[in-house]
C-alpha cells in the first residue's frame, strides 16, 4: 500500500509541475501576442482599477509607461464618469460587451473614439474585466463628414427643388433622393413597381417612348433631357424637367 501511495503522490506532483510549465509557456505566448497587438489590451479590477495594459493601450491614451497609467483611476480615461458607469452596467448585465463605440480621454485631455470589447472573469474570488480597445477616430470622423455632406446635399436639393435619381435599365429598379420622394409624391425605395408607377404619371412620355429615347442617347453617348407634366399619386400636377446621364 505504501509503495502504491508513493507512486501516486509522485505522479500527481509530476502532473502539477507539467501543468505549471504549460501554464507558464502559454502565459509567455499570450504576453508576446499582447505586446505586438495594435489594439489596446487591458485587464481591470472592478474595485481597484487597471492591473494590466499593453504598449498599444499606453500609446493610445498618451501615457509614458505602464506604471504611469496604472497609477490613475480608470474613470480618468473617459470624458465623464457616466460613460464608464454605463459601460460597466452593460458588462454586469450580460457578462460582456462586444464592439461598443465609446469616446475616451487621453492624458493631455484630448478625446478619441474607440471600439471596446470586454468580458467579465472571476480570478481568486475577485471580479476582473479583460478586453481590447481599437482607435476608430479617423473612421468616425469620416462617417460624420459623410453624414454632414449628405445633410447639406438634402438641404440644397430641398431649397432648389432638385433631386438626383437612378434607374437600372435591366432590372427597371428606380431610386431617387429624399427630395425626389417629395417631388414625385411617393418613396421609390418602398415601391416594388416604382418604375411603372413613375412612368404612369408622365403625361407626354410613354414607357416605350422613354426607353427608345434612352436607347438612342446610349447609342450616341449623349445626355438625354426632357420635360413633361407629371401627375403624382397624391393628386399633385407639376411640370418636371429630367436630365438622364448614362453611367
């Protein structure tokens, strides 16, 4: 019995040592991956704040070193405490947050947009949050510029009573801008037979005449323009001028 017990203890000790070696090796691999990631990687205690950040995280927030950023309270990384509280409420509710867009604050007080993904874990009866932050400021600024330009275009079209439109000659799929909805009295994007409904409203142009004129303009590689009275589905009659360009 003693011999068997000795062998069992030895075997267990070897298994533990093997597991520790594997764990240390895996930890080293994860450390190397984290250090070379462009995304900011972090680990934060719910009560004590940040306990780990990689180099990308440090640079992203404008700090000089890991020691520098680990000394501060994480609330300083947000424009307001409410932003951090809202994030942690979402984490507490579902255990994780994926690809959430938040605004963050750098050490110098400037702000940037980041997408954060986090997961709550339990280690030695303590709660931690681990995750990544990706700086998407440039993308967000471009999206906002596009939205601003679209808004300006809509305002200009509304002021000039001008709309842009597009027709696929093969599928007869018709679409136009918001001002086109107002001019024609219906939303082309919500009508399966928008093309037919539009042609029916033209007083001086039949479907065959329109398609023949378009075919001729394509053959000659020229723009085609025409004017006609139009009767909208809501009972309005107005004179419209169309400019057709092939793309």
